[in-house]
C-alpha cells in the first residue's frame, strides 16, 4: 500500500485524525454528517512526485496525479476529464464591462465539472474492491458517476429528486445505472442515500461527505493556476456558483496549493454565487441568523436547502479575500443567453449563475472595472433545454414557402441585388 503523500483525514470541526486507508465518511464524534473530513497531504512528498511542466498543455486532470489521493498501484478510471479550455471572451467582457474569461467545464466527458470527482471516486472504489457505488445528486453528479461506473465496470445506483430535468435522468439510464427518482427534494434524496449506504454497505460517492472524491475538484484550481502561469497573468477573481459548497472549496484548495508551493505568484479572490431561492451558504457567510432551508431556483444543480459543505465554502471565500452574492433566476436565464450569444458557449443555468453574479458584483462595486475575472461554466446546456426555452422565447414557426422567408428577410434580398 503506497499513498505516502496522504497523511491523514482531519475533521474540519474537532481536528481528530483518521487513517486515510480506512473507508470512513465523516467524523463519528458529531451528529449526522456534520464532521466533514479533509484530506491532508505531505507537500514535500507531493512536490517531489510532481514533475510536470506548467506550460498550459493539459490533456486531463491526471497531469496532477501527484496531488490526487489514489494509491500508486491503483488503475485509474478515466475518460480524460479536465484539461478544459480557458477562453478569452471579448463579447461577454464588453457586456459585463469587465475583462472576463470562461473556464468551460461543460465540455467534460459527461458534460459537467463533476467528472473530475467521479474519476477519483470510481478509481478508489475499484481499488478497494467495491462492486457497487452510489450517490445522491441534483442530476449532474448522478449522470457523471454513472458514466464513470460504466467505464470502470462497477454497478451504480443513484438517488435523484423526481423533478430533475429530463436530460439528466436519461443520461444515467444510458450509462446503465439504476436511477431511483425520489418523490421529494434533493435533501430527501440525499438522506435516503445515506440511510441505504448504512444499511447495505455500498460505496458512497456523495461529494460532500466522501473526503476523497471531492479532492478531484481541486484540479480545476490546479488548471487555473497553470493556465495563469502560461498566460502570464493571475485573475483577480474566480467565480463559481454554489450548491453544496464543495466545488468552490475544492477549486480554492487546488489554486492555493500551487500558490503555497510557489508554482504561481499570486492567488485570486473567490466569488461564490447562489440563487436568491437557495442562499444558505451566502447567509452563513454574511452572518445572517435566519438561514432558511429552502431551495427554490430553476438552476437545479444548485437547488440545495441544506448545503453539506458550508464550512469549507465559507473558508474558501474568507481565505481568498473573496465574498458571495445572490442573483435572481431571471438574471440566471439572461446570463445563459448572454454567454451563448456572445461566445458560442452553451451552459446550463448553474453554469450561467457565475455570470449573473459578476453582473451583481460589478453593480455593487465588489468587482472593479480594471480587474480580470474567470467565470466557471460547470455544466453543458443540453442537459436542461427547458430553461433555454424560457430564456430565449423559442423559434420562428414558418410555413414551407419562400414568401414566409421574404417576410422576415426581404430587405436583405433587396440589398443583395444592388
Ligand atoms: Zn470531529
């Protein structure tokens, strides 16, 4: 057994330490799943193991294998996740009146950011000799895990809220997973998955409580750091939407590691964005007492009433000198359309949420006009076409006659004749 670079699993609440070779999800000293564990590394060993060039050529997240908590002899289950483009976005920048780049994680193998984590989860489950892997999800994690389980030859069972978008329910079925559409909210689906894990001993990939798989989310931070080095500039802000909170926490941890190791000269501030109707992390970060456990937003990927990683997310915002903002659903839909129409990048509502957040933060004076911003699109738009219909107002219906086209574009025909 060699995982020399991983030292312990440390409880984020009481600091108790656990053996990283043990399958343990949360610290048993606390109620429920409150005692979230964090993977700790020996960075001298990590640094010695890491010999890649930070030249911006990234074909997958496994370029950063030295940083990932897998055994050296484990065979990696991968579909080449990560290595996503960081695009200049001149049209979007103009619309937001601040220089903006887009990290397009919607182009991961199953169409979402979570592939980074699923690859780790399935690699570890397989190495542990597990045959069944499960998760609860608002949709994307389920589709992602199902794909990687299929790739790794594991059985997969997923718990999703019954009203998840149709595209997200179809995808895991094609990957051969058992899809359990729970008649209830995401929070209820989550609780049921936890109960079933206890009862049946399945390997649970739930991002918020599985301390390992969330570590895959760091690679987006590693990539942003490497892309900063290659471009010769570090963004002032990196913006993510927040559901359970582990994505922004993972991204920050990854970037901070490269900064702490002097691989990159500066670190960005993190801006976390939530929908008005699902604002628990924002409320906690700003010290609001009346935190409501509601989750009302069309951005289904971040419709979380009781985030499991509030602590880690708030720490990322605080350590980086960042903050959080809230946006309305209408602004999210407008942002989805804005990104698609200015840059040709089709994102799902949760992926458009950071753009709406930049708009809000610009208006509030949080982001200055002379700063540089990276927004992360975390999911591909085709997963949820219903919201796009709302955002765009739909198509032109025409009869199959040229007169109908003339009615629309007649002026252009006249101009072409001249
Ligand atoms: Zn503890």
